[in-house]
C-alpha cells in the first residue's frame, strides 16, 4: 500500500496523492458525520467544509485523482492523516468484503462495494461521536445536522471559521433544560446524562478505547441513559475506529431482509464489518435497484 503524501501546496491548498482512491463525496455523504456540508464558493469539485477535531477545514476531490485539503502541512500530518484514516489498506479490506458472502447476497455485497469504493471510516473525536449518535436516534440527517449546529453555536468554543463541538463540561454547565431548548426532545436527558458521566469520569472514554473486546466496550457505553446497541455500535465504529462494529438501523434491517435471503452474519466480514455496513448503507440509500 502506497502511503498518502503531500505532492504540493498552492494558495493554502494541499494536494495529497497516494490516497488509494479516497472519495470526499462518498465519505462525507454516507451518514457517518454531521458537521460537513457542500462548500460555499467551492474551488474544486465535491468540496465540503466543516469543523472536525476543533478545526475548520475544507476537503475536495481534485478531479485528477488527488485529495485537496485547505489546511497546513503540519495539520495534515498531525490531524487529518489519522482523521481521514489514510493509513488503512482499503484495497485489502475490499477483497475480504467482496468474498465474504456467497449466493445472491454475495453478489449484492460485491455491487455495493464497487459502488461505494472510496469511502473511508473517519476517526472522529470520541465524545463528539457519542453525543452525535445519541442525537441521531429516531432522527433524519438534515435534522441531526441542524441540532448539532445549534448546539455548537450555543455551547461550543468559537474558532476561526465556526465553532468547536461542546465539551462535556460545557453541556453540564448548560443544563438539561438548555439542551432541550435546542429542540433535542427526549434526547436532551440522554445528552445531559452522557455529559455528566464523561465529565465525572464515571464513563472513561480512554478505557472504552482500550477495552479488549467489542462487547466490553459496548457495555461501557450502554451505561449511559438512552444508549443501546445501535448507538454504541455507531459510536465505536466512528469514534473509536472499531471497524468490527456493525450498526443495525432501519436501513440495514431493510437491506438484510431484501438482499440477503439466507440472512447476514456480520462476523463473516471479520475486522471489516463496519466498512461493509457503510457500503451496504450507501448503496441502499443512494443507488439501490
């Protein structure tokens, strides 16, 4: 696998090569993060802008196979290389995923993988992932984005280009009623409970990251009010790089029912189960047949 590298820098944009076909459009439009939108006044195709890891940033496809990042070279090496998961061999993962299932289900899996190629699993900040997927419960993506945007403006630190995600302390100090006022509904008490448990240390996110098994990590997260298997799985996949997590929501239930007549065991994908899940979700949501 060729390691991603900076080819050149021009006008504040980094041109990054060796990304293995990374797709900005697919990665940022597959429901795994909620703080990016199509860029205003874009310079490149498929350009998105948003805040991650406490920084405002723009990502774009160059149109010539490279990744464009509006950021510094030092931030690429210290932040964005890891955030974009540039050092994982996605070509090797695809080979496993495409051959993991037999029959008609296997044929569908191969179609989904081919159509979704270029998606990377973002390595998001742990607390943000937990809070975001609590908000995602019984919600749609536009509304999730709106709530998170309001929460960041209300309680997050102002930074150049936007607002950082609120810390657990900031949400504890705001209180449940203020969180509810952002139209979070029944989720307000869950967000507040999560903030209190993380801030007090009752839920230690570092211990979650170091858990020896998926089941142990999920059990820790499920100690938060309102966090069940699906929210825990999403949090572990997108916030803790647990690529063996396989979140099952209404979309995935539909996919399994429609596309896998013999059922689908996520264990068939081994450590790439979460990537396979994203391929199935993306294909069903945007392409289908």
